[in-house]
C-alpha cells in the first residue's frame, strides 16, 4: 500500500533543489481547479518531506557544523559558501517558493474544502501540518506572511505578521487540529491518503497525529525559554498535567520515508548523485564530539576514514581545512539509506573512496520531529522549568531512542550509557549534556539544532570569523527570498542575518 501510494503521488522528485508541486492541481495559478482533499494531503506531506531534506536542512546543518562543504568538487563551492555564512536572498528563492506557493497554498485549500465537506479529520491534519510548517518558517525567518498567506488571487501581496503573534496562534491552531481529528464523525478520514502517519485504520493514524500535535506544542513552548522561562514552565507543566498524549516510541516519529527508486529518493542522497557529488561531508565538530565519547552511532552515521581502519576511525571536514579533498568520512546509512557492499577496488590507498565505492538506496526518511527529541525536551523541562518527570530518566530515554533509531546493538547502548548517560554538575552543565546529546540525536533534523543553539548557546561551537566568514558569529535568521522582495511591496529585506527571531534573546 505504501509503495502504491508513493507511486501515485510522487510525479517527479528533484535531484537537488527544493521540490516542486507533485500533483498537478493548477492549469492556471489564477484559476484553481477543484481537487479532492484526498489528493491535496499527499501533495502536502510529500512536499513537507522534501522540505525536511532539501535547502533549508542544508542551510541549518552547515551553520550548525553537522555537515561541511569542504569537498573536492571545487567547481561547485556552494556548500562551502553556506558554511561560511554566505547564504544570500537568491539562494532561498526555491525553498521559500515551495513553502508558500505549494505547501501553504495546498494546506489552505485542503482545510477550507475539508471543512466545507464535513471532513474534520482532514481539516485537523491540515491545521496540525500548517502549525509545523509555520513553526519552522518563523524559526528560520522571523516575521513572515501568515494571516494573509495562501489566499491565491484574493491577495497576491500578503502582509508580514509579527513572529511572536504567529507563534501564539500556532497553539490555537494545534488545539483546533486536535479537536478536529478527534471528531466522532467525518465524511473522509486520511489514514491512507498520506505519506506521513498512514495506517490501516483511522484510529491508528488519529492517535499518532494527536501525539505529534502535543509534542509539537512542547517544542514551541520550550522555544520561549530564553525570553520567558516562566511561560515555558507554566505551559509545559499545564500541558503534561492535562493528560495530553505524546510520542511514545520511535514508531511515532514525525517523518516521511523515501523510496529506493530513482526520483523518489531522499534529496540528500539524490544530491550526492548529482552535480554536487563529493561536496557534502560530515563536519569535524560533530565527528570529533562523537569521537570523544566513542559514540557507537558513528557506525550508522558515518563511513570510516581511512575506510579499512581497524578499529574504525572517523574524520570530519571543515571549510577551514586548507585543501578541498575527499579524505574524510562520508555520510552513511542513517542519512542515505540501505548501503551496497563496498567495492574494495574503488578504495584509494589512503582510505578515501572513489565514486561508486558504496552506493545507497536513498530510502532514508526525512526526520522532522522524533521521539528522541521529545525525551530531550522533557529532560530539559524537568531540569530547568519544574516540569513533571525526572530529567535523568528522560535524558537516558532520549539517548536510547536515538541509539535504537540508529540500529546500535543493545550491548553498545549499555556501554555508552554507563559512560555518558548520567547528568552531572551544575544545572548549566547538565543542560549542556542534554543539548549535546540532542544535537547528535537530531543529526539531519530540520532546523531544530540551530534553534537549540540560538536559545541555549549549546553545543559550544566555535563560530567562523571574518574575513573568512561573513559574520563573526553564527547567523540568527535567514534573508527573505529575493523573489518575495521583488514582487511583494509588503516585504522588507533584512540588513543582516544577525537579526533575531523573537524568542532568540540570549546574550
């Protein structure tokens, strides 16, 4: 059923750039055709999946030193430019357009039509997805079109709403979404027509949507922590004490699976097979952090360098390295999907890999919000904001969930927890432990590691400095797309990427 669904809805994937519309619902953008909500939802979830593994992911993971652009493909230095904070207004055109012209547009159509057709289950899922998309958009750009966005020909020039006002409304939107998906009757229910949380019955899918919506609320409340810790404490505590259901296992991860077929693979791997081959390597910072703890997730995250080293060793790249090369570890199955057997004939004498030494299926998921993250949210909330539960228990559970997702053997999990699984020291030292582990667990998760860094200062990156970099610190937000600035008179460009999102108040 899953393969049939993907074959139906994935008209064309993209090798590198942000995805385009996958269902042809428009003959003319000014004359929108009628389309069933059962077709709109898979278009939305597919595009959210591609958003989670495309441009916006690359920007945030390069800024956060999870990936590096210091590869040997010097003809395409795009990722090295991003790594040194040179992400300009034209770079974000494709991602911005996909979000607003496709995802938000389809969501507004789906919510309105599902409401008209008495299908609250579809409307509720649409509201929950809209809240997720806007949480990511606000965290990346700040003020953004919201109340007037997605109105098609009714308003080509939406105003930019205040980012804090949008955040407040996202909680209302999630509450409305939970109410709708909990409705006792609905003309149609989206347990099958989705590439996220599809299930044999609506009851199974319904539970996952509710758990995700409540977990997303926790994430949003935690983002207020630097600006208003009392608000974070009160809201998280009230939500937990309300009896709300949250993610309960890795099976509840909010993610979209990709397929092994060409044009339907994870965009990160498609990129590796396209024009940006040999240009996107694991970063030295995350590799060294994991090396310092002998982290067993390395075997899933990275390919050893030198390849045949025994015991396996791992080496990350950095834009500060003097010479671009392939003499680094590469991403492995956690990011790229099922690997082939290595072709030893394509392993260089120094242990680097030639093209094709290992190929991948590309069937890894776009991980958007995971059960591991839920546990780290609860650990931080218990540690610093008096939320119910044990910070230590949730910290350990977060590590276990991440290790399980990376297919780490049970004995290795136990060894790692014995050495690294106990919170110690002052509250700030324990917070650093939590965020460092969350950073590793959220490898290749969209935007959230960047958000954690901005609000907590952890992990303790060493930002690049001018004149090598554009700024002397990690950027705080993205420029608006040039296409929006050129076409919307309500859009005003930022003067710098150091302008902050409303919750980013840490000095």
